[in-house]
């Protein structure tokens, strides 16, 4: 990885049980490799920009076990700082941030990514860093893609409604990038709330500016078994 004091750390969240999928998703095979392999491969490509990798795993998983199933790319440049994840994604993120502090990592920026998204472009690392460095007034950047379909809102006693301002609606993706110190301050100022949907929301609710970054429609999150078929169809993006 990059030298100590480099500008970013990368937090890879892979502790979820995969209850909706029915299996531990990072270990599921995609194009002959475990899903998490593809994110690690992209991190390896951009390792010069990363001070350290922090990895949240379930209690019964570790780096050695990932290596045993072929999930770690050959000549991967570092031993990650592995933590046992929490019950929720948010708890896993906090554990990784605490580990970064305990190891006295100096990086100004932190990427946060869900291991269940294998098709993100590795060039996002340099691109998002460049964007946030150019805008000191902002504390985060999030990949977004436009909503293409008509969106309906349903639920409760309210009749079905059409959200007509579709041009204002976007899907968010990961990895997301935050200024580490400001992000931790925003978390500390949120009280006991633990229901954040993503990193950008933490910053939004604290009144901090988040920049949009061009997302990729192929950056699909593996959530249900049918998603694996779509990911296989987009396997050219794994290169």
C-alpha cells in the first residue's frame, strides 16, 4: 500500500450475513472467483493511493480463510486491518473507524465500500480523491446514477402516488468518499442514531456538503440470487 501518512484509507464492509441472498455474499463465486476478490483486485490496482485497508468480517471469517478460498489476489500488497463486524452495517463501519484511530492511521480521506458490489471501476479511487481535493468546502462524494423508471410511492393509508420530479431522483452507490475527521465529527454529533442508509446521509444530516460523482449502472449490489445472473452478464466490467 501507499506510505504511512498517505491520503486515504479504504474500509471494505463484508460482515453481513446475507440473509436476503441466503448465503455469505463475499464468498459466492462470480466468474470463478469469490465476489470479494473483485473489490480487492481493484484496491490492489490503486494501492499507491491507499495507506491501509480496513476489513469488516463476520466472527468466523478472517484473512487466512479468505486466502484459502481464493478470495485474495496474488501479490496483494498488504495485510489488512481486520475487525469483527457488528450486527448492522453502521456498527461495522464504526468498528473500522475505531481501528483506524487505534492504529494511528493519518489519512485525511476514507473510502467506504460494500463488498457485495464487485463491478465498480477502480479509477473511481483517483477520480473521487481528485474531486474532493478540488472542493475543500465539501466533506464527501457519492456516486449517483439517474432514476430511469417512473417511481411510485405506496404504503399505509396513503393512496398510490407518482413521484413526478424524476429528474431530481438518483440512486446512490459505493464506494463513497469522506473526509475522515469531519465524518467522525458528524457521527459523534448524531447522538445514538444508528439508522443511516449510507455515509452521505451522515454528512447530509449534519449540514455538511456532499458532492455528486458519476455512478455506473453496472455497479449492481448483490442482494438477491437473481442479481448474480445480472452480474455474470456484466462480467466484462471485472477486467
